DNA sequence: AGGCAGAGTTGAACATAATCGAACACCAGT
DNA sequence: ACTGGTGTTCGATTATGTTCAACTCTGCCT
């Protein structure tokens, strides 16, 4: 195989899988890992892929798939689990505000696509994810935050405040009964707060490690949150405190997800018959 | 077998397989590799194939079914060349409007990063590309067009019209003296037109295949365009017509790009010394 | 939390293999 | 003898593989 041909195929694989390992490519193309690294370096130089430790990801969709970076990888299993549970809570919702962060991105990936669904978000990653599928997406607009690729600033806040939504699904850097839902970046917090202004129901999705954390900016107190979806690793005491503040907490487990998946599959089969 | 006959068959093989090795051809035609190289060199000179290390590929690279990435790869070499030339025209520019399309994405990839640069764009891809680097990016906002991931609609138009820019760099689906810069989607055209409203200089980047094309929506007549950057494959007659309308046309060639690269390298070496 | 060890990954440097093109020799047909 | 095509040789270039010290990540231990 020609070198150029291989490079093209490597790019094809990266684009297909969103993220791929050097070792896998080396095995599949029957060349040394060093060669793959050189190919990837070249593709990166030309801006086609993004190099990561041990592999590469597509440039645009950096956060789409597990393996993109350490943060996305972290608790990916839990996040997917949570995202799947949360997706079931939004059946029938017509308009949604989606926040930012890897958990929300997982949610966006697992959201069943419906043509009549309208989504507004300040996250470029979420917008890209849903925009390529059959969902009407509105992106906030405004200044793009460098590391997270989220829209921030006055015009972003103004944009998200214009829309009335049935449900908002947001992530959280910290989650506690005392300080509520907190974010690390106050500019992000401003925008999310704006998105929550005209929504009927707030769903927070956060893995267990976020419980008890307090980040700098409070987005919303738990009293205003309808449901928090998390996994079994969440601190039970904090859950109790949050629940006593009047906020429902749903703890997902692998079994319930599996059960639900089976049920959904059965429903689909019935539906298509 | 006659030499001309063999050359024809070589071309056939290249077209058939998209990419093929010199060694394979030499074996199949029972001639030395040197002869095949001479054949390929000749075919390349005449524009039929593209020579690569160890073989040759079709000029149109490959037809991938990878969605957006396939399109990005088409004429990628020309687009990179054009993008690199255009990047040199924007040295010192402080604020820029960037349009949509793969050529503009290439431009965004190859744009030298400067912290004092401000970019406004309706393209999620461009925003993602530059947002991860050290550039201040403003994304238009509004409805996200499904297949292209561009911001469209009234609020997107409104957003891009708010900013004053030194230079606008846009692509084109079609480019002709009669109909000017044209786009396929009128909603995209509306947004781009908005972005051009408050700019001092309009640069159009388009590979040669766009010359003479007319797409549905006219974005801007050539009279208002400052510079068009293209490659050597552009129709010379159309270039003449456009130039007589008062618009400068820069035709990039690999040599000038190579020369420039060498010059830049020399400058860097001198600079770092 | 934080430090540490070990496994895995990286890129530089060097070695090897494949490929390239220039130059020259050869051959057939004119 | 001239021309166009071809094969061969050889130094230069390019691609690839290997080794190794440095680095990164992860999980374990405190």
C-alpha cells in the first residue's frame, strides 16, 4: 500500500471512529507504531486530526468519543449510564436547553433523535453532535471560550434567555445542598443561568464524584432543580441532604440501565413489527 | 505493446484503482520501473494523475463516504495551497470575518495564530478550529444548519452584522464575472452577505473548479471583491473577465508556495538565531 | 489528597530498505 | 547518423523499522 493511501485510510478511520489508538492502526495497517505516529503527526500538522496520548481524534469533535482526552475518559462509563437514564426522563420533551461539559455531551450523543425536538445550547460540541443528526439546534453565539469551546459573554446570555424551553439538562462541576449547582467558570455560569431562566424543569446530570463539591460560581440552588441524575458512587449523606431540600435524586445503576435497554429494545421490535 | 498504448492502460489502471504502485504496474506491463516512472511523470505533466512516492493516485484523490471529511479531502492540495497564499494576504489584520466551507476551513487551519486577532464566523467548524488555538473567536449563533454546521437565520445575520472587520475571507460555490460570488444555500448566503456589510476588504478563496460556476444565491458581485485567490486550474478566460471587472485575481502555484515556504523557513531560522 | 512505581507512550537518533531521477548505454526504425 | 523508447547503474532522497531515554498516565499505597 502506498504511504499516501495509508495516510488517507488512517484519516478515514479517525473520522469514522472519532477516536482511535496508535496500536490499533499499527496492527490494522501492518506497520510499526512509529510509522503511524509519523502519519498522525503529519495529519495533525495539516489540521486533519488531533493527536492524543496513545492515539488521535477528529479535530472538530474532540469530545465526542471516549479517549479524546483524560477528562472525557474519566468516569466515562458512569457518564454514559447517567446520560442514558436522563434521556429517558426527557421523552416527549419538545424544547430543551442543554448545558456544557462532557456529561452533557454524552447525553447529547445518547439522546434519541426526534425531528420535533428543538435544542438550544452554548456548547459547540453539543451543537455539532446534535446538528449532524436530525435535531433542530440553536447555538447561543458570542465569544467562544478557548479551552471548552462554549459560547460566553453578554450576547450568549442574551441569546439563551430568548427561548422558552420545556426542560433544561445541565451538568455541574460541584453539587451540594448548601451551594447548589456550581460551575468553575463564572462566564459559563452566567450563560447557563440565562438558559435556566425560562425553563419549566431543570434536570442536573452529574457523576457521583461531583457530590459535595463546591465550585466558584453557583448556577442554581438545588431547591429549583427538579431531578438530579447520578450514579451509585454519590455520597449518600449528601443525597439525603439534597432530597430534604425538595429535589428528587435518581441513582442509576448498571442493572437498571440494562433492564431499561432490554425494555426499549423490546418496545422497538414491537413498534417496527 | 506501443508506448502510447501502455500509457493509456496505465492511466486506466490508476483511474480504476484510485491508487497504484509503480512496482505493480512494472510487473503487470512487463517493463522496468523506470519506464513506468517516465509514463507517470508524463501523465502527471499532462494533468491526468498525481504522482506519489512509490506510485500514483487519481487527481481527485479518493471518494470517501465519510461525510464532511470526504469533501474536505477533495482538491485538498489546491485548497491548502490557496489557503496558504491567502494567509499571507491577511498578515497584520486585526479583525476578520470568515465564511463557510472546506476551503475556509483549510484557511483557518493554516492561519498563523496571533493573540490580537479577532475572528467572527457562522461556521461551527471554523470556530472549533480557531477556538482551540489562541485566537479570539466569535460565533454568530442561531439555528444550526444540519449538514454543514453553519449558523443561519435572522439572529445569525443580525449577529454578524454587528461587527466591523478589517477583512472578510469567504469561499464560493460559484465564481463568475456575470453573477459574482454565489452560494448554494440562500440561508448561508444571507449570513455571509451580512458578514460582508461592515468589512473593509473582501478576499474570496476558491479552487479553479469554481470558476464559471453559478450557484443559486449571489453573495456579492465581483466588483466589490478586492482579491480572489485561486490555483492554476482556473479558467483563464473567466479570470480575464473577472479582472476586467476590476477585481484582482491571484493564481497560486506550487512553485510560488514552495518558494514562499523556503523564504519563510529562512526567515524563521534567521529570527531564532 | 499526595506520592510513587510500573506499564505504556513518545520522539530523537540511527540504521535499513525502498524509491527516485539523472546520466549513460543500448536498440530498433528511419 | 538521428530519434524515440527502453534498461541499467548509482548517488540522493524518502519511508520505515529499531532502540532507548524521557515522559505520561494509572492505579496503588500511604
